């Protein structure tokens, strides 16, 4: 695996480090062996991206997204699922039911790095694309139900970018579900105090 520390955007390191750390615990609440493999391969200290509050938040968020996806897939087992702004996340392996069609979508530079540690799998394809532009949606097959996942993405957008993203999704998909977490307005002004994000150059939008 030819992956270097500088290959990974700092905000992607936060959930990656936390999932790897939790996976290593004796009574792990979530298991992500790929995250652990990536962190082990980097061979650097990422403890600053794994403080207590963020750790608990990412673990809870991972469990909640998985549950919501599983519930939706019980109703729509052959849905088209898109993990938009996927980073290094591997929800496909958590919820694959043998029928769904999955796309992991992110900006070209992130997908290029992702391809160093993941391969396309049956019914799971990586795709270059932006949450602010619909061009990538033209490559998707038509589906009876669409499920769009955006975890850890919208909080870095401005209000106008969120509008652009939601309008793009509504224009591109006739119907479906969007799974995304929401933050309270106070976070917008407090990126510098967030226990993990303060170690990056990112700011909440």
C-alpha cells in the first residue's frame, strides 16, 4: 500500500483515526478493519485526531448511520446508494445485503488516494464527483429508490453551498432519502475549540 501521511486530507483523518482506535479496543462498539489497516500503514501518531468527545461522537454517528441505512434497505433492498463525500468510509461492507447498488463519490484527488487502499467491488463503484455539481450523477443507473449518504460533509459547507448541494440532489434524483447529520448554529463559530477539528485547517460552515 503506497500511502503517505500527506495524501490524506486532515478532516478525513479524524473519523479514520477514531474508527481505527475503537476497532483496536477489546470491547469495540464498531469494527473497521480497513481504517485500522490504513492508520497502521501510515505509521504516524494520530492521537490528536482522537480526543474523547470526538471519539464518542464518531462512534455514535457510525452506529446511527448504519442503523438508518439498514432500516431503509429492509424497505428498499435493491436501492441505489451513494456515499457522497465518502473519504475513506466503507459503509458498503457494513450494510451490503447482496442486492443494493453502491457508489462511493468524492472529489478526484480524494478518490485517487482512496483507490490506493480500496478497489471497486461487485455492486460498489468509486466515482469522481462534487457535492456542488451534478455532472457525476449522469453516470448513475436509474433506480426505483435512491439513498444519498452525506456523513461529515455538510458541516464544512457555507449556507449557500448547502443550498446548492440540496438543489443539485433534488434536480438529479426523482425521489429518495438523504441521510446527513445536522449541527447547531453555535458550532459555526467554534471550530477552533472543537477537540479534533482545531488540529486541522478546516472550519465549520
